[in-house]
C-alpha cells in the first residue's frame, strides 16, 4: 500500500495506463491535491483529452525517460508482468506501485471507507451509495466508481468529510490492497479465468478481502449467494447479511416484492422489524439486492432512514448500465456493460419485463477470449429473454485467441442468432427488424461502446 500521506504536494507521479477509468480518476484526485501528474496510455481517447484539459500531460509512447524526476510510478493491472512498458518502468529504479496499492493508501486515510466488491453490480451499488451519501444531510463524501455517475458527470467526486466510497475490483486480487471499514460482497461467481483457476480460489480471495476490514470493521455480504456464504465462514469482521429472496435469518431482507414494467418496490426488514419501503430508481430485479446492500451500509454508517429511502429512489443508475440512449424507429435503445452470463441474464430479464408484448433485440460483443472459452455453456443459455441476438467479433483486450471459440461459433449454437463483422451491417439489419416500442440493447465491455455512441448520434 502506498501511504499517500507521506508524499508532499508537488511530488511528481507517473501513471501507466492513465486512460483507464479508475486510473484517470485517481490521477485527477491527486492532481487536485497539488501533485504533479503525468502518464502514459496507448492511444488518445476522450479520457486522455479530459486529463490534458485538467493540466495532466499524457504520453502515447514510453521508454522510461518520460518518468524522470518522479517520486513514484503507478501502474494498471491491465499490464502483464512482461509488458514492454512495465519492463521499461522497472529499469528506471523509481519506486513502483499498483493502482490498487495507491487506491488502498488513499482509502486508508478515511474514517468511514466503504469498498464495494462482487462479480456483478459493483459500479451500480457504489454509485448508488455515492448518490445517497452525496444527498444525505451533513455528508460530503469522496467517491470513485468504475462508471460515470450521472449526478456528477464523472467517475469520481472529491469530498471533504470522512466518508470514502469506492468500487473494489477482484481482478488479479486487486481488492486485497484495500483495508476498508466496511467490506461489501454483492455476489461471487467464477470470472476472470485468465487469473482465477477455479471458484475455490475466488472464494478464498473474497474471504481475505472481507477479513481486511479487521475485527472492528464490517463484512456485508449476500446471504442468497452460496459462494458468498462460503467465503464469509472464516471472516473475523462483524458480519452483516442481506437477502433479496426474503430469508428472514438475514440481518436485512426484502418482503412483499412487486415489479411493474421493470421497476421494483419492496419492504425492508431489519432483524424481523419493518424499516421502510424502497422504490429503487434503477430498473431491474437485481437492484433489489443492490439496494439492500446499500441500505445495510447506510445503517452502519449512520445515514438516516429518510435519506436512504430518498437516495435509493433518486438514483437512476450509472453510465452504461441499462443506460437509455434514445429512440430508433420508435424502439427504445439502451447501452449496457454486461459481459458475464449472469449479468446478461439480469439485463435481458429487465428488458423483457419492460418490453411486455414487444420484442427485445440484443447486439452483443463478447469480452476476453478466456471468459468466452471457460464459460461457453453459460453464454449459450444466457440470451433466452432476447427475441433476436446479433453477435459481433469478440473484443480480446489483453488476450490472444486460438480460434477454438469465437462470436461466430457462439452464434451457430444459439437458435436464430446472427453474426456480423461490420457495425454498418448491424444497423441496416436492425432497421429491417425493429418496430415501435421494441427494445434494442447494445451490450458488452469492449469497444462496442463506441458503436453505441455512434448509434445514439
């Protein structure tokens, strides 16, 4: 962990992978605190343009000389150990820290730090908590989320009190660098199979994450999720449980759940006592669980019941999580980040509920070869709520495919699915298929977001 309190404002820091969502947020936070920030990324983007507008210099080539005079180098987990940029950075002899170590060091200085982890729902729930705290009486929180928070127009917000809410990613065990007061686990499912060899390894990591809260801290976890329960068995922190399924042995549980056109309403009970009724502003049955987790954190943190109720009702989601883009031939178009089979099912179930008798069209780009390969059977069955699935080429990110599985092979195994290599062809196909009041979801964690933006325009 990098103890940021030991570095004086004016210190130069160099960020490798500065164009990433979390890296850019950390860079801007430290920039606002008087540190001199410079960084590298492989290509220009809206994020790097925004950094330079705030006075942060961005390089698009790196051989080590660019970091001269810096007190530390911070690098993203996206860089593999043998990546040329990371190798060049090590040769400089400048102290190096991972993004997670820097974030952990920043969070450690806050009295009430809340780290939100889980295979699914991290961005939504941390964004929800940020919205609640931001609008609660007497609160001025610092928040870092892996998506744009709509009410602040950014992935981060720098506050002035002791509350720090942030998303805790499990990839390559990044979240083990965090030592929060409240460790939240929304769910645990096999993912990132390029690092985690099996679900047992993932559960062990989530156990260690919850234990990082310490004996005086809190571990808030989902009682409905078997892997979360197993991970929590050997946790020494104060255990707080929640259940969207109405399990009355949970500390916080939902009863009388009603769904209307994708919106939920339910009663919250705390250890058998009725607390209040929640009406989440973010659509989807999965947001019952996310809202319960948020409600538990708010209770622990001293947020009033009324502020919690109002905050959850007023939160409509974060960027690229069932984000409404506009109309297309009378259909409603949404952009969504879902890339794991469980997330795909949850998103399409929400779309199906909203669409009613009308059709749901899904344009999907798989993300990472290893995820598609290792969860192939789950992907085949994940699109049941879509009337038509259109697949585009896989976004490999940091990986190389051996061709054993692909978007094209997946399309061949799903009834009625179609595969296209050109986004123009996809648009032309949708023009022929969609009708008024249908739903179109553009889905994935890769560069399909660029198509969504073009589609919106």
